[in-house]
């Protein structure tokens, strides 16, 4: 069965293509359904999120596209609600909850801006202690369902985005494993499911999808289902790695959804 993605960005936030271009490409690829998840408005950083005005335009257009293409593809209107997002989510079909910032010393520190930016703020705010930074990150992840009431937990170990080959820290370190595992285990008791996210692979940051193998095992062994997403920002990566990840989960005996109807 052709898989679909439910983590999809457009020009309303930091995507490269319009919503309709994304729909047309998904139809061409044979996706049975697609889910938009624009980055929710942030009142302290407008560089990559939807503005209040674009949020309203986004909702209006996705609603129109649902009707226009209803005979060709099922379209869901979701939102990627950051831990620090400030608008409500009542108008959306689903919520993807994620953590893109750590709040420290009165500053919002971006988790996924760049390798250099992360190193600089960890040096400034954590005296270079990457594990202390990760511990703060996972405290927020642990609370993401309580804060957002999300249906899907997005890229749970996003703090490893620039850590390919362990160039920032060692994910086998006891402190890292403890903080990451505790967050994931707490979220197992919520209705939300975790995504297997290929976005950092398609953009050249990682060679492994989120979450890392030891976290994938905790989630998979619990019996909780996954959703496989491409976290796509362009038409060229809508279905990137979806089938490959499905094959991997099948071999591991882990469950994943093939339609959002299974969790909504």
C-alpha cells in the first residue's frame, strides 16, 4: 500500500512549495491521503513559522483544497504545535506536537537552527555541557502531550539533528539515555503516537531517521504504534523514505498506521 505523509510544510511557513503544488504532487505519487502540518505561530520568532495572517490563509486554503480534490485524495488540515506556540488548535483535524526551543536564562534557544548556533548557546548557557542541554530539552518533550494535547509526537530526539557521528555528544552516555528514555516512557502513557521521521535524512543532516534505535525500541516494544512521516518542505521529498522505514518496522515487528483515521 502506498504510504502518505502527515508532516508537511508549505510556503505559509518554511516550505518551498504551495499547498496546492503539494497536493498535486501527492496525487501524482499515488498517496491516498496527505496531512498538512504548518508550523504554528510563535510570538517571539517569526522567521520560520506561520504569521497570524498566514495561519488564517492556511486554514482557508486547506479547507478549499479538501473540497476541490476530494475525489482524488483525502486531505487533513493539521498544525505542528510547538511547546511554546501560543494559538489554540481547535480548528485542526490533528495536532503534531514538537519541541523546537529550550528556554534558558530568559532566552528561547533554537534546537534545530544550526550546528554552530547550538554549540554557541550550549557554551554560553550550559558551560558547554551538552548533556545538561539535552536534559532540559527532554523535560519539555516529556510534557509535550500535556501542553499541546497532540495526536502525534514529532521528531522526539530533535536535539540530535546536528550530532551525526557523535560530533556533539555521545548518545550512549548514561545521562543522555536517562533523560531521553524517561521522556519517551512518560509519553507511552498518553494517547499520542510517535513519528518515524525521515526529514533530517532527506536534508542531509542524518543518516538515520528520528528516533534513534534505542528510543525506537522502547516505543516499539511497548506496542504503541508509529506513524511514518517525511517532514517534507518541498514536492521533491513528499514520500522520501516512507516505504524503506515501513519495511524496517515490519522486520522489527513494530506497528504503524497507514491512515490518520486510525487515531482520530
